[in-house]
C-alpha cells in the first residue's frame, strides 16, 4: 500500500508574479533616477566652481584671477566668515560671492570687520537681508535682464571701462557721495557707497562680468579689474555650508548641510511616490486577483447560495433568480432576443404559441414567469418544479409545434 501524497498549495505570490506586478513601478523609478543622475551630470559641468577664482569653467572666475595676478594682485579664497573678517584691512578688497547665503550674525561680523578699515567690500547681487546690514539706506528693486549698459556716472572705473554687461538687482539710495552707475529704469545696477573709515562698498546687481565666458565682452574685463584690483590684496569669500558660524550655536544638523536643490528633488520624489501609490491602489479588477488554490464545483456553489438564501429567509430573491434563469433559457428556444427575455409583452406570447392549447393560459404563464414571490418554502419548491416542467415541455421531442392563430 503506497503512501498518499498530499499536494500543498501556497497562497504566497510567486517570484514571477511579484516581478510582473512591480516591474512597471521599478521601471518608472529607474527612469526617474537615471533622469536625475543625467541632469546632475549635465548641470555639473556648468555649475561646478561658480564664481570660484580657481575654476576655468564657463561660470568660474579663473580668468579674472589670472589677470589680477598679472597685475600683482594677490587673490586668496576663503570659505568662512571668520577668515574673511580676519583678512579685512586697509589694503584689501573683500569680495562676497553670495551674501544672501549668510546669516544675520555672519553679515554683522563681516560688516564690523570691513567697516572699520579703508579697504573695499564688493557684494555680488546682495538682496534685502544683506542690505539691511551693510547698507541700510539702500533699497533693492526688481531685477533687470543682463545686457550691455552705459556707465552714466562719474565713477572713474566705470567711465574708463565704458559699456559693460550688467543688470540683475537694481539699487537706489539717498546716501551722500554714492555713485549710481549703469542705471536701468532710473536705478543703478552698480552702486558705490563710501564708508566712514575711508573705504567703500560696491554693490553689483549681477556677477556676470566676472564669469569666464563673459569677461572678454565689451568693457567687462576692464571694469572687473578696476573694481577688484584697487588694493594689493583680494579676499574672495565663497560662503560654504561647512562654515560653523552659519548657525546660532555653531552646530549644524544634517538637514542644514543639504543644499536647497536636493530638498526640492526629495519633495518631487515624495510626490512621485504618492502618485505611484494612488495609481497602484486603483484596482480595476477583483479585490483579490490571485488564483484560488482549489477549484469549487458549480453544484457546490449553487448549493452554497441556496443555503445562504435559506438562512436569510430570502424566498423572494431565490424565486427571482429561478425565474430569471428560466426566462434566459426559454428566450432562445422561442426565438426571442436575449435583450427581451425579461419583457412580459414579448416573451409570454412567444412561449404561449409553442405550448399546447390546454397549457397556454396567459394568466398562468405570467404568474409562473413574472409572478409575486412565494409565501413559504413549500410554495418556493412548487415554483421550482413548475419552472422545471415548463422547460422540459420545450425540450421534450413530443412537444407540440407552434399553434396557429385562428385568423391565420
């Protein structure tokens, strides 16, 4: 006697089904990641070393640093506020590449260090936060496009350089002794302000004249060399996220070290993930589309429905299901279209025409096929037998041919 072998059925999805379901989502994520990496690679060539005097990229400033070195100007790159403040002096020009990245504490430290010397401070595109500390009497207007502009001022450096490509933020002030140069709409894109210590501060609305790819245009090189080469030393301050003074307590969290561009990218990824979740949650088919582990015979399914009807005392639904099934089967036997199988005015005459004369009572047929629900279980069983007999009368070989009407 051989041992019986029991086949086990697992409801866990197979590796193939998991792959089939998830490959669309994985493909979308792969395209998103590759697109982000490609965009980062494409942008890295243009943005790497922006305004960095050591960079030879398009947006770097290595060319102007080289020209300044030829004139004997020493350029030093710093990345912290303490270094920039310590290097300020009467024979030094301090250039701040992006002053709006600095906190108010950093701006105050830098302003105190440069304000008490006779040196020069050059701020590139300072906005209201930086102006409130370095130049409280200056107001920043709406930015203008970068284009060749005429000096229209008495500043020697501007008059010597002539037309230059300036624009960006526009500045206005009522401070005495200020030079308003390269104006657009009555507001200067280059503003020079004298300081009480004998030095000055230069506000540039846009840094384009310092870019490598623009330095040779018009009077850009001349203006840049005169603004940055007025003193023997040049301190080029590039604000950095690693500067501990950029926070109030000197400590920076992990989120503070993440550039704003990555934060926007993370937000976009979260939105994409939410949309993908909504898309995957919209089921167009059954709630559980997995295949059943066993096959249930139709007879058992019918018996199960019958027991449910019996437990719920739903004779009306059981009778309606029996009558509807009978009408569906009688319709093709009597030449009635399936769409009219449940229309009494069409189905009943067709059925009566194919029954014997003694069994073709219209009232009886209507009560049988479209009548009210049975009053008790016995009446339901009787209804089922009558419907079964009616179908057998059509399928019996001895059933009568369709009766002719009297007037035919």
